[in-house]
C-alpha cells in the first residue's frame, strides 16, 4: 500500500467494463497521488482497511474522497477516515463491472478550506476467475447432404469470457467432449480452434443409413489457475440421405400388348426397388427408352409407386411388325454417390475414395402389337385427269383403286361416290372406275380454276367398317361453247342532225382464244350508207346513224350468221325525235351480230 507522496501520472486504463467507462471520460486530468489494488469478489469481513493516504499534515485536518466507489457507481464500496486518511473497503467489488475506480482526494485546513482539489486516487480491481466462457449461440443445427466431402466446414462455434482476456482467467480452450451416437469408424468429427472460435469438420465419409443425426457437445473451459470454469454448446448434425443405392429392377416384366393405331395408352409397368429414403430425389426413378427408332413410346414415372409407365405415344402399325423390342434404363434423379475410407493416417484428413454416378441398369421389354381392321388406302390418294369439257356422257375419266393392308383381316370393299357437287360422274362400286353422267362445263360455278373435284370412298366390310378416301381432280380443257354476248342488249339512242353514236360491249364466258377481241358486223342490206361500225374490231362498237334518213327505213335488219350460235342480238329504238315523227318512235328490233374472231 502506498505511503509516499509520490505523484503518478496515469493515463486512462485499458479495458474497463461498459458500466463505468463513460465516467472516466468525463474526469479531468488530475495528479494520482495513490493507487491501491483490491481483489474482486472477496467475501469479507468488511470493512477492512485498504491503506492510508499520507500527506504533509501541517495544515491539513480533514480528508475527503469522492468518485467511483464512494458517491458514484459502484456506490458506498469505499470510505475514508476523515481525520486519519485511512481508506476502507466496505463491500464486494466486481472487476467485470469496473476494473479501476477513479477517485479524487481532498484535504482541508482547519477553516474547512480546500487545499488540494486535483489529486487523484485509483483503486485497481484485480480479476478473479469468476466468469465461465459462454457460447453464443449455444445451439447449432447443421443439415448436410450425404455427399459433403471431408474437411469441409460444418459449423463455427464462438465463445466469450468476461474475465481479463490477457490472463488465463479470460482465456479458454474449446474441445468436443461427447458425440451421440458414437460415429462409426469411417467417420470422425474434430474441432479446430482459432482464438475464441472453433470450426467443426469431419474426416472420412458421412453415411445416412448408419445414423442420420449426431449431437456434438463442445466445451469451452478457461485456464484459471485456482478454478477452471466452463460451459458447453450443442451442435446437431443432420445428414440427409444421398443417393447411395441405385434403383434395381424387380419382378418379371411380362410382354406388353397394344392394339395397333392406339396412342396415349399404357402398355406396361416396370417395377424397381431403391433402398434410399422414399420420396427423395435419391429414391425417385428416372426411366429412359432405348431402341425406339420411330419414337413410338414414352415412359414416365408413377410418383407414388416409382414404377416406370410405358405408353404408346405414336400409333404402331401391325403390318410393320407384330413385336417391338425396346430396352429401358433406370437411374435416380439425384446422381449416385458413394464414399469409402481406404486409410486413416494419424495426421491430416483420411484417404477416401468417392465416386459419382453409376452405370444405369437396363431391362428388355417386348411389346406385342395386335392387328385391328385398317382402313383401305387409296394409292395414290389424289389423281389428276385432264379432259375436254363437253365430252360425251359416259366418258371414262379415271379409276381410283384402294388397297387393304390388313393381313389378318382380308377385307373386301366397295367404292362409293363421295363429293360430286354437280352430279357429273358415276363410280363403279366394284372397280372404282369413274365415268361422266352429264356434259361437263368448265364455266360451271362448281369448277374452281378449271378443276372439278370428286371424292371416292372405299368402305370395307370389317367391324366396324373402315373407310378410305380418294380424290380425283378433273382438269377441264376449254372449248368454244359460249356465244359472245352483248353486255346490254337494249340501248337508247337519240336522233339528231349530227351523226349519233352508241357504245356496244361484248363478252364471252370462254377463255382465250375462244373469247375477245370480237369482230362486229352490221347485218341487212338496207344498212349500207346509213349505218356504220367504228371500229370494226374491238370491244366497243359504234353504229352511226346518219341524218336525213327516214328512221323507219334505216334500222339494220335481223340476220344470223351461217355460223352456229355465235350471234348476239341488239335492239335499237328511237328515244327522241321531232314531234312530227312521233309515230316513228315505236321500237323496232334490229339485230347486230358480234362474232368471236
Ligand atoms: C485469476 O483468478 C484467480 C482466482 O480465481 C486469482 O487468484 C488470480 O490472481 C487471477 N489471475 C490473474 C492473472 O488475474
Ligand atoms: C451433392 O448432391 C447434390 C444433389 O443432391 C448436388 O446438388 C451437389 O452438387 C452434390 N455435391 C457434390 C459435392 O457432389
Ligand atoms: C424380341 O425379343 C424376343 C425375346 O427377347 C426375341 O425372341 C425376338 O426375336 C425379338 N424380336 C425382334 C423383332 O427383335
Ligand atoms: C393434281 O392437280 C393439283 C392441282 O389441282 C396439283 O396441285 C397436283 O400437284 C396434281 N397432282 C399430280 C400428281 O399431278
Ligand atoms: C364509247 O366508249 C368510248 C371508250 O370507252 C368512249 O370514249 C366514248 O365516249 C363512248 N361513247 C358513247 C357514245 O358512250
């Protein structure tokens, strides 16, 4: 205990607990005249004398202490004997609350006047080991895949000790104290400590079937000399089942059977067994079809039973083979994984052998295709024939023939007429021969782009009967079988002093070269010099009525060309004349011929 007047300059002390740190900052710099040490947590008896503050007593008669431990927290732990300067400890002190108490010392003279006010006293509280290291958090749960490799960090545990960090009382060691259940010999958990943290890892292989969970108890124990304090934390390691069992085919797969031309139908089911946990990706089977060159089949997994369900996606044809062989392979959704310990060297990680993936297992599958009645098939399905329009009734056009591909159903069949909108043809029920029953007409509304389309059915006698359809496109060649016609057969024309004109337009239903341009000709002997046509060729024709002709005498008269049927008729009449000639306004019907050139 200090008994001298030696004045010490002390700078702010290092680590202090939060509860008194703030106070220190507010303290003015003062001369430390005395410092004491007190061990924390002493059980008494109290009060006991800590020491005496010695000063030059000449004028001093009263001593006072203020600050931490007296009138500041922790209050009432210290007091000074006013007349002697003896300092007493009055109760237990706590290093973790405040590691140094800072006080100010005052001496007063007999007139109660303060002589010194900037003198300080410090009481250092000595740490004892009264705090165990504590884990934060105290429980860890780690979920691991079975394929995690040795040496990977599983989890990190952290602890802190409130005691002085730079002494053994605040320093601790971490270790695994127990593991429950005891790991198999291929697995060893270990802890690596760095300062206040511990990293938990393992050596060897995780194996879900041996145990799916381990509870590891980690202890932190300080290095206190007199007493060692400790606490524990719990690390729970859960191991998810990985895929360490490939699926295997079980049972016998019989011959699947399917009717030809069926699709979307289940053919057969393949059973597998898998020892991994049901419902996990390590258990779920994934099937693949091999040798299905026309992609007739599809395979899916029944999610409940894990069975492979083989379906027909694209219809099969019995006539292309009554048996189909394919093979099916199976794997799990999650890749297969295995791990084996070869050697356990005393230092470092072990020598382990891991493998990922497993050759898939195959199963041959035979599918029998059952024959059903196939429809007759027209070969070719579409035929074209070219024929003059106007060919005689009963004209042979073409024969559409169908075949029945059935082997086990040797069907006979009949031909029937399908589509024939204008009712122009007949079909021979036995031979499929198609003949005309009417005059064909290229200009008919049923003909599209010169083609008239007829369909023929071949109906077999199977049960149910099957029908095939054939098509005949009749390409009609044009003939000149339509008159040129005048667009308007009646027109008005006015008589006047000037030559009068009227336009006459002709058309023809036939195609070129059996249509325009047309040649127009005036008929009758009495038109000469009175009527003219201008131009002679062309669609427009202009008869000219000349003045000073008696209308009654000047109408072109009717006459047909000797050519059959190539004339149109045109009626001309007077609309307007002078009043004296009103009686002549009655129509006559002269004709004009237009001849296709
Ligand atoms: C540690 O604590 C003990 C009491 O448990 C005490 O006696 C000792 O002095 C302390 N050591 C240090 C370096 O503080
Ligand atoms: C472990 O398996 C999971 C699938 O379950 C996969 O996603 C992961 O990549 C695997 N890890 C290793 C290291 O192979
Ligand atoms: C299908 O497999 C069966 C038995 O496995 C065999 O007898 C048959 O010849 C095979 N058929 C074809 C078309 O490969
Ligand atoms: C038959 O005629 C159609 C047009 O009507 C044409 O598209 C088709 O190519 C022709 N077929 C043959 C085999 O000539
Ligand atoms: C006749 O038609 C031509 C050309 O289309 C036209 O120029 C002329 O005016 C028409 N004549 C009459 C009288 O309508």
